[in-house]
């Protein structure tokens, strides 16, 4: 039985009675729930553990719950507002949210002098905490929705780490929030296009050119922009909160601002 938050299990008796009656009886539906919600709380308990680390023992660090809460509230939205067949995105968003929260809380530990090493640390932390959150929510449930959400998460994690690393290279000379937002959106869209393009070309060749470009571009652009929406609350927090602003600047490798030049003193001032 899969370890998920709950579900309906249909049970039907089956036996070959020959010509005496039907082989299967009427199914009985049983609604079950997890005996404990502790597995689902594991990623959030892990976030609390990160807040207990010495560098995070301050009131400013607890503002991380603002983007976490906003994104988790989105994942708890009614299923009816989403297009049919896309509910698996919610599982991936919730898991990626936990991973991003861990990256923001551990940014002072995973930042390194070399940008590629920082990217590897971000990738490891993001993948570890995202996988923990995803398995805690869905368990080892190999249903179609779980597999689809796992694939989206498996692609979204390296795309997130790569996008932050590339934006760090682009914006390394100066931290400008609006410029960072614009570059991040562009980089995310380009990365998703690059990942999806080979599959589109294979589908086009196999179908004899029957796949239109709009059928490829529109969904990929939507995924890239939606991915930006997931990252945006953490960027906004970093822009508004000095504690996380310095964390993000260190994570991106932004050079510190140069002190303003000292104006030479006048001759009269030197004599006095």
C-alpha cells in the first residue's frame, strides 16, 4: 500500500463459482488515512533544525517561513482551479519549496570561492531536501501522478541550481534585484527550452512534421515562468531582508560594494 496522505481502496471478492453465479462480487470502497502525520512533517522539522544552527539563531532568519508559507498555501489550493491532469505539479512545487528553504538557510555554509563548487553544493542541498519532502508526502507510491511529479522535480532541481549559478556569473559585479529577477526569468525559460527541444524534435520527426511549434513553445514557456514564480518569493525575501540579502549575495558570488572615494582635504583644513 503506498504511503500517501490518504486515499480510497476498492476491495472486491473474486471466486469462480462455475455456473452458480458471478465470479466477482460488488466492490467495497474503503477510505484510509495515514496512522501518523509524522512522515509528512519530516522536511519541516528539518527546516526547524536548520533554524537552530548558530548562524540562524536570530529573529531575521525566521522570515524564511514567509515564502515557505506562501508557496505551501498554493499547493493546498483546490484541485479544481488547475487544468486537468496537472495536479502532479503541486507535489513537485511543495518539495522544491522545502529544498529552496534549506538552500537559503545553509547559504553561508555552501558558498565557496569557486562558482562551480558552489553550484555543486547548492545542487546537493536542493536535491536532498527536495527528495526528502517529496518522499515524505508521496512515499514510495509508483502511481502515474507520483512518477510525473518525480520527473518534474528531478528536472526542476538541477535547473534551479544552474539558473542561480548562471545569474551569479551574470550579476557578479553588482547586486541589482530587478536585474537579477529579469535575468533569472530569462535563464529559466532558456534552460527549459533547451531541455525540451530534443524531445520536440524527436516527436516532430517521428510524426512527419505534424507537431506545431506552438504546441511546444507555449507549455515550455508556461513551465519556465511558473518556475520563476516558485523562486520569486525567496528572491523578494532577500531583497527586503538584510539578513538574507547578504546570504544571497554571498551565494551568487556578488562582489562587495567598493567604499566611496575619500575627497582630498583642502589646504586650509590641513593647517587647522
